[in-house]
């Protein structure tokens, strides 16, 4: 199957990055979200990011216009799924929400379409099981920020067919991504490590071992990380990271118990860069 048209369901941090990257690499993209405001915010963020690239000489004006014209916004999922070859779900990390979206996509997408989830940790088998096309379901796990990060982790569920895997790999490659193929297990590969590192950095902050700035500086300069684990948590979103940890705690045990400080930050609405404040403040 030659994938031409992709629906991206959920236009938050990840959905907008996936939509931008797909549009830039020549796919027709339908962006969908239950919140009208999220769709508008996502589109203006994409526009801003592409304009930045033009100003830096990384992209031509023509390519920017072409990419923007490849993106359509639709807030009804029946219309969004109507004529696509692939749908990528990037909504909140809650199993029931993902299953509900997959049920609707199964109903509204053409029978040949593949349904992918961008979950960071959850079982693609469990998400795909609510559809009548489990063999055409898969996880395509992109990384944040999607336009810059080179990896797309491909996770097959128990029922996923070889041809679904091949198509997902081909689409990821056309989007300029390297892939790794992973057998389903909670957290897959990078998220499983990353959740642990970030949680431990928060535990150190709670214990008063060092300031947030110095913990990040120590890890960056001492371990050669490109970004400190606390700043990275702000980039990911503290609410998203808390859900990741809760899921991993449930399936992989005590070492993933979320740091109590993480609950406090989320309760305070300090969700990270997307709201201007998280562990750090952003102007
Ligand atoms: P986010 O909170 O920024 O965005 C989620 C979006 O989904 C919101 O705009 C929300 O309105 C929308 N949404 C919720 N329910 C919906 C529904 N029923 N239909 C359509 N849209 C709906 O979250 P995010 O950080 O973009 O994460 C999305 C997914 O990607 C999660 O599964 C997350 O684990 C995964 N992920 C996140 C990162 C990261 O760094 N943030 C990295 C890789 C994967």
C-alpha cells in the first residue's frame, strides 16, 4: 500500500510534531482534536516553527507553503478518518481514551487503513483489540520534538501483521526517521529507561541533594546528556510523564513508583513548557 493521506488524532505536543513532519515530507495530513482550541494552537505553532526554519535558511518559502497546504484541520473524527490510509493516534496517555479513539477510527477509516498509536508505554495489543482489524494496528512511537528526533520505535502487538510492520517502517523512513523494531513490553526501550532516570532526578530534588539547575547541569556535563532529565520532563509534560510512570509502576513494579513531588507539580498545574512553567519557569 502506498500511504498518501494520514490522520493525526490529538494535536498536542506530539500530534502537532507528527503532523508537521508528515506534511513536510509530502503526506496529506488531517489534524484532529476534541478541543477546537488545541487544533488552532497546533497549527499556529507549526506555522511559527516553519517560519523559524525559513529565517534560519533551513527551509525554502516554497517548501513551507507546500507543507502548510498539506495540513487540514478537522474536529470531527468521522470526517478526519474518512479517506485516510493511516491514522496515528497521539491523544492523552489514558488506555480508555486510546481504545475509544481506536473504536471510532475502526468505524470511520477505510478498511485498508492502518491504525497506529504513538503511546510511550502502553500495549498496542490492548489498544488494537477493540477493533475488528487487530492485524492492521501497531505502535509508531515518535520522540519529542518530532521534527528533530531521528527515531521512530515500531512496536508490534500480538496480532500485528508483517505487512503492517513493513508499511509503518516505510512511512517512518519517508518521514526521515530511523526505526527500531521492538516486541511489546511496557515502556518499550527509551521510555522505560527515561522514566526511571527522570523519576530519580526528581527524587534527588525532593531529598534536597542539589537544586534543579545543578542536578541537570551535573547530568549534562558529567554524563554527556544533551538535556538534563528535569528539563526533559518539562519538555515531555509532567502530566504525561506521571501517566507513563503510573502505567510502568502497575506493570513493572516498585522501581517505577512516581516521586511524590511529581504529583505536587501536576496538582499545581505546573505541567511543563507547554504551559510556561513546570520544574523550571519559562518566560
Ligand atoms: P498533550 O497533552 O500535549 O496532547 C494531547 C492532546 O490530545 C490534547 O490536545 C487533547 O485535547 C487531545 N485529546 C484528548 N482526547 C482526545 C480525543 N478523544 N480525540 C482527539 N484528541 C484528544 O499530550 P502529548 O504529550 O502530545 O502526548 C500524546 C501521546 O504521545 C501520549 O500517548 C504520550 O504518552 C505520547 N508521547 C508523548 C511524548 C512527549 O514527550 N510528550 C513523547 C512520545 C510519546
